């Protein structure tokens, strides 16, 4: 699955239908489909907390 994630992520960001992308990539098992659909970039999570911290920063 790790080899399919970059392509999946790029195509989803371009606005393609997630189900169609998974079909095109050959991901058939529901557990693998679920994993790719639920994947969150860790850096995005970290940046969310970073921007919240900067917003409430007291100097």
C-alpha cells in the first residue's frame, strides 16, 4: 500500500473520485481501501497544532 499512497494522494488532491482512483490502482481488498481512505499526513496534523500555538502566543 505504501507504494500506492503518493499516487492516490496526488489524484485525490486533483479532485478525482477516491473509489475510482483505488480501482485504477488495483486496490481491491476493503481493509486496504479503508487504510488509504483514512490516511492522514502526520505533518498536516503537526502543522495544525503549530498554527494554533502561534495564534495564542503571548509575548
